[in-house]
């Protein structure tokens, strides 16, 4: 009778021989089976009467946000490892998220087949494909309490970085003690990124959930405002700072690059009580950028080169610059919360390598206003009718703020 040790040696030798034979085989691998993608669920508007009365549905988007009908839970092959339950129709929305564009934000019940503490799943989908999944509180998406429901979803750029963020309010059962059957609400903040992913802000989510006695989308947003104030200069308080001041300070801390600026200044294009920031580039190629606050957000407009004029409180700005016998007058107006180009004119030599001159020694230029060729005098007439340069001024290039000085000026700003 063979001993166990000998039996193991024989089996090992056989397995090694089979492995070597497989490595030396010329047989091509069998082609992978083509995976058929499931049909995309048809998106329809969710009617308000279908939503439970105690369910909040708040969003911070100007575009219309609609729910979707419940879809087949099967996913494309690339995402077939995502474990989730049924689609939560009343908390699923078609929405435009920057930088992803038109997508579907889909909320799913937990898959509790393996663990009763499994958490809800949130996917960003487009054309039936999963673009990304919101991170769970834990890597395995297993919580400490029993999931109750998704109470609210909000899409908003809460950190003013131009990338849309997401706020979720979810409720859970304690699971033990006298309040075991009473659900309680928690907040989750997800900050959007340039590549379309979303980062779970764990500490801020925990802080807000513990600090707020009433948890709603509104109080969640207000909590963020309070956090910004705490991170701003020492003399700033939540009572003294306006939303535009908080937004400007957030922009300067996170987005402005002082390394490519000669400095900063403030101007008043319109009579709104809110100034505009001018980021003055360190060279002509960098140019100036106008930073302004409108519709609850910070907007940035890049100008060509460093020179521009504006009519104080007249809501007009003209970027008049040029190079190598090619010049322009670009007139902007603050309109619907954005600095919008309202008129443009161009003039210059037909061939700047061979500029022709008139009898007075002046260069002969071709003029065009709003795409229409015209004489020099007609061009100047059109420009003056749009922009009265006699009322205009420009910024003081010789006296610019440093970043720290500008932050201080914003916190202490008054007309």
C-alpha cells in the first residue's frame, strides 16, 4: 500500500506534466463569447403623485430633471460585478452633469442576498453603459446599520470648481436599542472631478450628519457654507460674509494660480454691489481673466492679452487689443449671470507681410463689424453706438493686489 507522501509526489508530477504540455500547445485559444448588452430602459418623467409624501426630491439644476422607469437590473459585461438590488425609480434622474454631459443618475436598493447590511448603490449611466459608481462608505459597500431608503438627491457645484457635485441624504435603522425601529438620516457629500469621477468626502459628511439636528438638502448646503467661512481669513464670520464673498474666497483658494499672475484687482462692471475680480496675467500671452459671481456660481472669462476697458456700473467691457496688424474690439455685457460677447469688430492689413500705406503714411486696413465689411469711419460709428469709450476706464496695472491682499479686500469689501 502506497504511503500518503508517495501519492502526493505522484500527483504533483502528473500535474506538472499536464501544465508543461499545455504551455507547449500550438492550439489557439477559443474566441470569447460575445456578450449581448441588455436593452436600455426607456426614460419617462416621474409624476409627483407617485412619490411618497415623506420623500424629498430636491435638485439645484436649472435644467429639468426627470425620473426614469424601473429598468432591468442586468448590467453590461464591463460592469457585471456590481451587486445591486432593484432600481429606486423615484430617486433616479436624467440630468446634465459637468463634465459628463447628459447622463442618468440611477439609485438602486442594496443587494442583501449575502449580507443584510449591504448599502444602496448609485451609478452614473449613459446609453445603457455604467460610466462610474459613487464610492460607498466602506470599500465593500457594507454598512453598520440596516438601509431604510434614499430620501433626497441634489446636483450642485457646492465647491465652485465648475464640476458638478452630488449631495445624498439616506436613512438607516439603528438595529438595536429602544430606537431600533426608528430610521435616522445621514448626509453624504460627493465632489465631482475633471475626469467625471466623484470623491466621497467622509469627514465633512460625518461632521454634517452629527452637527445638524434637522437634515435636509437645504441644511446640508448651509453646512458647507459654514465650513467655507471657517477656512477663510480669521476676521470673516458667517454673519459678515455674503455668498459671493464665500464663493470668491473658495475660488481663490482652490482654483486661481498666483504663479501665472502679475496680480489681482477689483472692478465694478455693473451696479449690483458685487465687484468682479481681474486676474492680470504675467505676460501678454496669458492675458487677463474676469472672474464674476452670478446665479450662485463663480464664472471665469478669458480675455485676449492684457488690455481692456470698461464703463463703471454701465455693464459694458471692451477687450481692444491686437498684434501684427490684426486688431479687434470685443464688447461684453453681464447678461443672465454670465459675461456675454454682444458685439465684435476686427480690422487689419489684408496681408500683414506687405502692409500698404495711404498718402498720409497711415496703414491701409480692412474693417469688419459683426461680419460686415465697411469703411473705417463706419466701423468707428458702429463701435461708438455700442460702446461709448468716452465713459470708459481701465484697471490700474501699477497697483495690483497680491493673492492675500485680494482675499482681505474681499472680506472687508463695501461700496
